[in-house]
C-alpha cells in the first residue's frame, strides 16, 4: 500500500443508517462506527441490514481499532456481526462502550473485543492516526465528534450533532475545542447530512421539556410516553417532570429498561429509586407515568401491544394521555399511523408530532451545518450520513460558503477517496452491497431471493404436481394449487383452463424436453395472458414407474 490517506465509507451514504467508515494509511486502518439499518417496507422478511464487512475482514491484520461516536444502533448495531470474524479494540465514551458491550455480550462475542473507555476530550494513538474527541450535543449522552490527525492531513468527522444551546443534560457541541484542534487546517470534513433539507436551526430540546410540562399539567389520568429507548437525556427530563408533578414512573420494554439501568449505573441519569415503580404496581392513574418503547409502531413493541389490547399488564382506556415523543423514521409511516388509529379507538387522548412539539431532531439543520462548515474550513468536503438528496443539498450549502465543485465529493458506499495531502482523487470502488439478516441467516439472502420475495408479495405462487413416466410423458392429471394468487374455489374455471393448457403442452412435447421448464413457461405465459399477473411457478415432477 502506498503512503496516501484513503477514506472508504462502507455504510451511511445514500441512506439513513448502517454508518461505517474506514480510514486507511499505508498498512494501517481504523474504523469509525459500525451500525445497522432497519429494513425498508419492500425488504420482505428481513430483520436487519448490515454493511458489507468483507474488506475489513480481508485486511484485519492492519486494523488498529474501532472508534465509536455514540451509542445509537445505526452506529453500533453492526458490531456483534463484525466481531464474529475479527478481534480488535473498541473505543468510546462510557455510555457508548457500555451499550456496545451489552450488544456484544448478548451475541456471545464480547471475548473478541477489548472495550476501552475514554473521556469525551481524550486523544487516542492508533498507528499513524491520532484521534481527538470533542463533545457534541445529540439525543444520547456521551456523543462525540472526531478530529483525526493523519500523515496526509487532518480529517474531521462530526458524528451526529446539533448546535443546541439548551440541550437536555446541558451538554453542548464544543466548537471551541474543535477550533483549537483544527487551528493548523483541515484536509477533509465528513459531516452529518441528515437534516440538509430543513431550513434554519433544529429546535432546542428545552422546547420538548416545556411542552411535556404543560401536557402533564393538563392530564387527569395516566400518562403513557413512547420514545426511543436511547434518548436518555429526554428520559431524564421526563423523570424530573414526574417528580415535579408528583407522579411515579414505570418502565415497559426490554431495551428501555436496560438502557435506563445502564445510564443510572454510569451516572448519566440521576433517578431516585423511590421514583420508579414496577408496571404491575397498583397506583392511582393520576399519579403514574409509563415510559414505553414503540414510537415507530414496531409490531412487538410495548405500545403497539397496548394498542392491540395484547399487553399483559397495561390496558388502554378513556382518560389515558398517550404521548408519542419520537419522530417517525422514513418507511415507518404506515405502521405508526395504524397504531395511532388503534389508540384513538380505545378512547385515549393521543398527542403526537403534528399536534404538539413533543419531539425534536437530534441532528442540526441547515444553519447549523453552515456554521460547522465555516468553523472547520476544510480543503475537501464529503457529505455523509444521509440519503442522496441530503448529500446533494449539503454539497450545495458548501458551495454557498465558497467551496468549489472539485472540492466536494458526493460518494456512495464502497467508494475510495484518496489524498496525498495536496490533491485528492477517487480510486476503484470496493463491493459494499447491503448484507441482509433474516433470523440466523446473515448474508445468505441476496438480490435474487429479494426479487422472488417481492414477486411473491405481489402475485403469490402456484405449486404444480405433474405425474410423468420415465420418458417424461404425462401419465395422470396435473394438480395446481394457488397460494396468494387466486382463491381456488372462486377461480376454479381459471385453474381448470390452466390445467387443460398444461396438459396440451406436455402431451405435444417429445421425450427430450425438460418437464419442469415446460410447466414453468406454460403457466407463466398462461396466467400473464389471462390475468396480467406473474405468480411464481413451483413445479414438482412426480416420476411414476
């Protein structure tokens, strides 16, 4: 490997999620974050989506460590799958390392990692890379950005951030430290693009606390709040408001209980034991707040089970105030809408984002992005962490402050950006296709299977049993079974016509034909001509001697 800096994004570009970036110099690599992405609506049967780890696994002897910016799943959720294949040291602030360690322990791969806790203003030497951390405001405590000194120049990676002057927990983005660390100039800036289509500044987290305070005052019965289990600073604000309004707090949802327990243990949350109660405890409705998972309408989440009347301990009824304190992730709109309808139908007073400011983003908007660009003043700019439109809009913002078009690179996953410290260029990309997780299957589900699943979801399938003799000649009546295509009894005429056409084609074929292929082509053509649909045809040839 020649002595040049290479930046290789393996995830997080052209998408929201599975953030992962490799920095490489000579025979040295470091990784920034290793996240996952939740499946989109057309990823049928898929549980999770991972980056492609092949390049890292093939070059693991050059890996000097993994540095984590914060503890959200789109930044740490891929670690259990990567650590099945490699051993390395993982660096992060106490909460981030605690959350990542719990993931690795549950996956039984913790022995493959050395977990190294560092301060949010620490400096870490990893081969030729010196990684300096600086605190940032985000929706989870312990979040950091990175200033990375390399032999080719300094690289800044913002992580997820916002420039909130009154954040929950009181932790602001430390621009003063960032300026100090970059006083000798910045070769490249990799900056969060999530809110590049939102003008102005992202509202402060204090607005949410003020809104919740008012809603607590108005509520006469139980208050049930659904939010992300990782927005610990907001959870702390809710705990404080509960004390103010004389209410106890119960937690429901495994991830919520685990995260709160870990945050309390590490000192990120201060909650008196007497303020917390078990969800089964009998308490007057006007003295209880229930914190729940399920703001995204996830099928097995606590709030969705309440909406369906399937929760073992909590039955929604009139007088309940339900607050959805979480922005809807793109792709989850239908699930959230369905859950909201069910909650309303049960008589609850449901408050969500269109009715009150009960959630604000943890990512900065355009004015904050502009200020970050003006603070760092990079020679080269790479928009990261966003879909394609976010990357392009972020690039336009960079142009407005004076960066020329040849100074900004809109990359895709797998691209290789290289620099000798003076000029920069793109090298041949490496494979970085999505890796699908379906139950225990990791990477076994490819694009062909996904296309088949999409067809099955749209047109269903046909199973055909065809009895033939040793010469592939039809010797009985073919049986056709429809699943997800047409109802057998209601469409018996169509099935009979299909059977007749199949018999005709099989009887006219000679000895050398492939009966499976004949069945597949005959029925595909027949059903498309009759219905304009293309069910998947599954032929079963039964040979009778």
